[in-house]
């Protein structure tokens, strides 16, 4: 197994998903990649004050500034890619922005149309804390908001909505170091992209952003056969996780729970109804994010709950 280093440069980043983009790195299953990524906006320098418009790696601003695509030898549609997060180290600064869009959530909250609100953060990766310019301190739990592959259709596709095939902008705060994310492969060679580092985020990503930051991420990328559920799912320090994505949170919830019941049936040899009964006292439903037009729910079977 080989170890690769991939830094964010003008030739190794993208702000769209596309099966037509040539890979910037080709790896074999089981290889390790240490990937640098800029923050979601691709800022090249730290902000000097909240909202400071610094130069960006990609001026078009069509989507997240992602590192990739990474080709995985032998990956084919119908297969499953595993991405194991060995470590995630945030940069020493980050930002948060709220009410920057006129959408259904900001209209519901009555904050559409006004100037956005910014926070600027100093991040102490070793100390596990972030400090805002307004005097607040929050614990950090770094993860990547976007890990995914392009849709099967040709052309350029937005990085903003998560997708049940290939993943993408999942924004699940549970995907910290020690987690493995499983993604259905959508295109030959996978063409994996990653980025959108978050030093900290609440379930829901309710302001539309987290503590957005650059990140250095070590991952082991592999192919797996016979996954326990067919869609996007994960094994994390918090427990086993299944996902649902939809414009309708009810639909997203149903998809996440449906997949979790399938997983529990396979693990414990249960009927569908028996799995649902066991899920009642054990499974948590969490709103992953309401920031990306297509909203997310994840079902969690906490680690150590069932013995």
C-alpha cells in the first residue's frame, strides 16, 4: 500500500463535480492519502476582520473549493468506496457566516434580506478549542463537510446538495477521525473529491455554515464488497449511521430509518417489525443539515447500546 500527498493548488482543486474532469491523483485500493484542502470558499489568506474579502483560489465561486478528483483503480459503478478518516487537523483560523441567502429557512427565521453576520475564529488544534472575535469559546471536533463522487450524468454538477449515490456535501458532524464513510460508486475510477473543512458544527448546520476552515486530512481509501446497506452509511466513534437526503425532512427521515432497519436486520437476524421495535429504545434520529437545499437526516445506533 502506498502513501500519497495531495496539496491544494490551482491544478488540484475544483468547485464542481464532473465525471469529465481528469483525475489529479490515481491511487490503488487501500492506499493512504494525506490531502490538504482550503476552506469552502478557497481563501488563500486569513481574513483580517470578519467578512474580509480575501483572494480566493477559484474566483468563480460556483461551489465548495474541493481537492481532487482522486481516481481509485478498479472502482466501478455498483461498487462501494470506503473512506477511513485517520486524522483531521484544522488550520489555525476559520469563519462562520449567517443569513447570507434568501431561502426557506432564512425566510422562516425572518433574517432574509439583511446584511449577513460573520464570526472570525482562532483555532487551537492541539488544545481542542476555537475562540471567536466576539469572545466565545467552543470545543472543536474536526470533520470534512464534503466527501463524494460526481453524478453519473456528464457535465458539471453543483457541490452544494448531498446525493444518495456518491455522497458529497453530507455535513455530518459525526464523521470525525476514526470514522469510515461508505459511498456507492457512481462513475468509473470513483473520482473522489474532498474538502469543506469544519472545525466545529452543530447538528443541522443551522446558520448555513460551520466554523469553516482549511484542513489536512489523512484518509485510507478502499473498495468493499457486500456492504450491509446499499446507500451512504458510516461507522463512527458515535456508532453506526445511515443517511437520508431530500427536500422534505420527512422523506429524509424515512430513508435514514429504513436503511438503519435493514442494517439491524442483517446484524441481529431480525424481521423488519422486530428491528423497528428494537430501534425504538436505541436509535437516534438527528437532523444532519438544513443548509444545502437538499436536507439531511441521519439515524444513529449508538456504539455499545446493544450487547
